[in-house]
């Protein structure tokens, strides 16, 4: 056998070492043989071979001749390694020393050859046992070397060969089990190795995709429901970090194919990631139908701890439905997002566009190999002819569906929740949107738009250390970057909005939709407005226990707003509570059949809320119904206060009844208490209610 090693490496000394150093090394090597279980005969052969090398290197004449031979060989065959010719009796010792000299690859291959016919040792002999053990040890060390060099697929191939070799000779079951465990732990890295290769290497990439699919399936989906700590694989946190790395090497279509399979197996995380992949593929390739598919799938998802409304709003915006997008955003329970929207220096559409661009750039597009994460251009998106045609077609389809649905039950601007009444139904119907006027509060107390505050991207720089659930749960609070276009403000929700500019190649007509007008479910159908809307409805007294609401205030006191509103510069808590109670009383008077003018609702609320109350009363009148509402503020606390904006959190005791034209109760909401957040704005010298929404308990 020719051993690819010279005497210096065999002994473990430097070519410049002195004879004394070589003798000390010799004794140390003999005194410390490998402890992995080689036979005494093999260790004796090893010691003999070490002595032969030391004898040659400590003899000045023989060493001089040997060094000259090495020098000549290096000149004649540069780059090649000098070898030693060993007799059959010393082959095993040479292979052990080769393995000890940090050459496990060569040791494994030579030991593997020695175990195969025609030179295979006798079954059950000590030589067979020693060669099998050496092959196992060298195989595992060679695999580790490849792993350190990030050659994971090569490392896996070595372990597979070693397992097959030991299985064939029928020895070392413990070593074979250790190899199998190492091979299993190597699976994620093999996937990374295969999928990070060039897209042209289709065979390797397909193998990587199949391995990834098998890995996720064995774990019980992306959630790891079948993962056990005893399995020796990646923990769930480690797996999520690994998968975040893997995603960047996968194309959008490859991810879609995987997510669809995992979703069919019951993985909710895969369903969410499928939405992101559809969005990335659709936006980058100008395929709006994929965004529509993503929006439909997202509407069917429920993920604990993740507010999906802002994501739905972004998809609505990209599909031209600005009204629905605004309502989604404003209905979000994320207080930070609400504050960001309130303080945005631009108009409503500019705020939505800024948020959507940040969402695409930070959370959607970076996770794909074939998608440019920096190419976020909403102007180019809406200027695309395919996008324009799809949005127009979608508007016509949704417009027909909307007109048909009004014959049975009204739908909200979001299309998937019934119109509510007051202040929020027990099942959690989405809250009222803020009005345009409510979006202009400034943090410094002025009435103009707030200036942008400095924001940092430190959190986003650390996204690589987050699992996908943590990453997507951290919705962006983008720095404001005002679009170059002068974008129009949002029109009232029941008017079609025209989005257009010199850059938008064409006009996208957005769907006219019903706005949210209250916070309790209704089941009556809508009809044309009749002259009943201006006439108070007179209904005979029924068995209802509710008392008729008062349209005007009680006799004025110093701690209540006057008949014409609250004009105190710094109102007290009692005055603020009085203003809210006045709003509740006067709104109840309108819903019972009164008019806005008679109730003087404009003295306590801004125009956006007045329109909502009037629309609700119009629908009731068309349906021949009235409402008797009893609502009172039981407690209240000031959350924040500036000279132009006050945010309050109140507990509202509420119950109501709906009556038909005969005065018969046809619907009733039992007495309950809602936590409501109210926002007041200062118009000139008067405080008015600007918005309200249900607060989480």
C-alpha cells in the first residue's frame, strides 16, 4: 500500500525539528495510543512503524538523503504529496497514523478499499475489526471537516458511505447509530447547501426542495407540532432562524409550491407565508390576480398575537380599494399604528401609501431569491395596464355583488362584516373609522399636521435573528417619505374615488362602498332615502323598559358643556364626561326618530360622525324602524391631552331596542358595558368628538 504521507507527518514533527525533539515526540506518541478500542496487535504495529520513522529521521545521513529525495520529488512533481510504500503487515498501522495526522478523508477511503474484496480480511478477524473501527472514526472526522468547510452535502455523503460499510460488515452498531444521528442533524445544512447553489443546478436544487419538504413534514409543519426535544434536531426557535435563511435562496414560485403542500397538511404558518409569497410574486411581476388571491386567503386566517388588519389594508390599497384600506387600518387594535396615522404629515392616501411601501420593502419582498426588495414603486404598479384592467374588472364585479347584497343585508366598507350600530357589538365588529379631520392632530398641541419624529431601523436590522412569526408580528412604523405626487385626500366612503396623476397611466375607478356608521349588528335591508328621515317617528309605548332619550342637555352646571358645546380651554374631567354623555344622548335622540338639526349633534361631534349617524338613521327610516338606545358613561380616564387633542378611555353601559312601525320590539341588545376610546379635537375654541373605537379589555 502506498500511504499519502511522509515520515515527518507520520511521526508528527516539523521538518526542521532536531533529533532530540523527534525522540521525545516518539515516546509521547507510543505512551498515548488511540483509546477508541483498537486491538493490542494494531497498536503494537503502530508503535513499530513510529520507531522506524524516528530511526530514519534521527540518523543524520539517512535523513539528509531522505530530505534530498523529498526536494527532488517536489521539483519534478510540484503540488504532489510524498508517499510511503508499506508492506501488507504494516498497512493497518499506517492507516491509523494517517488518520491521526489529520487526514481522515484519505484514511477512510483506504480503509474502505481494504475491507472490500479481493483484499478483504477474514470474517471475524482482528484485522477486520480494526479496519471497520478505523473506517468509522475516519468517516466521522472527515464529515466534520467538510462541515467546517460548509460542504454539507459532501459530509452527508461520507456518513452515508460509512453507515453502509458498517452495515455490510455487520459491526459497530453504536458507531452506525452515531453516524445516523449526525446525518439527521445535518439535514438542515444539506438543504442550505443545495438550495444556495446556482439556479442552473436544477438537479441539486430539486433534491434540496424535496429534503426541505421532508424535513418540515417530519416536524409536523412549520409549527413543529411533531418535534421532540429528544429527537436531537433543531429546536423550534433554531428551526425558525434556519428557515428564515432558507427562504432567501428560494424563488417565489418554489415557496408557493411548498406552502400549498404544507397548508393542506394543516399548517397555519404556511398559510400565512403563502399570502406573503403571493403578494411578492404578484407585486414584482405585476400580477394583481395573485394579490387578490392573497387577500382572499388572508381574510380566512386567524393567527394569535398578530393583527392582520393592516396587512389586509395594504392589499386593499394595491387593488385600488382605498376606502376599504383606510377602514382596515383605522380598525386595527395597534395603538402605535393609530398614533402613527394620526401624526402623519401628509393626507390619508399619502399615509396609506407610505405604510404599504414600508410593508412591502421590509416584510414581503426581501424573502425571495428572484424578487428585488428595493423595487417598491406604487406609481409604476398603478400605471401598469394589466393592473389597471384588473382593478377596473374587480370594481365592476364587486359593484354588482354590492348592489345585489343591498336587497337583503347591508355590508360595510370592508365587505366582510355587517354594518354595526353602537358602540360595538358583543362579537367584536370593527370600530368606526376616524374622520379626515381627526387625522390632523399634532403632538406639540397645534392644529396643523404633526412633523415626522425621528425613527430608527435598528429593530429591522436584526430581522435575521428573528423567527418568521416574530418578524411579521412587528409591523413597520416607517419613516415618512412624502410621495412626489400631490395625492388627493380620501373622499367620503360612499363616493367613488379617482386616483390619477401624470405617472399613473390611466384612471383607476375605486369601488364605492358603504361606510361604517355605528357599532352594533343590523339585519335590516337598505332602501332609498324617504321623506321620513326628517320627521320624528312616533311609536306607541310598548313593553320595552328603555326610557326615551333626551335630545338636549339638562340644566347647565359649571362642570358640564353648555347647550352649544364645550368651549373651555382646559376642560375638567367632569366637563369631558359631560360632553361624551351629551353625544350619547343626542345620538340616541336621532336614532329614535329625531333629526340632526333638532338634536344639535353638530355642537358636540365633527362632520364625519354626523354623516355616519345620519346614514344610519336614513337606513332605519327606509326599513321602517327606529332605535331606542340607553347609554351612559360609568367611568372615564384621560389617556393623553394636548391643546388640540384629548384621548379618553371610558366604560359605557349600553342597551338598546329596535322597533318596527307598529312599535313592536324586533331586536334587542341586552345590557352590557363596553370599554371605548374617544378622541376629542379642538376646532377653533370648541371641543368636539372626532372618533371613537372599542378598546381591548
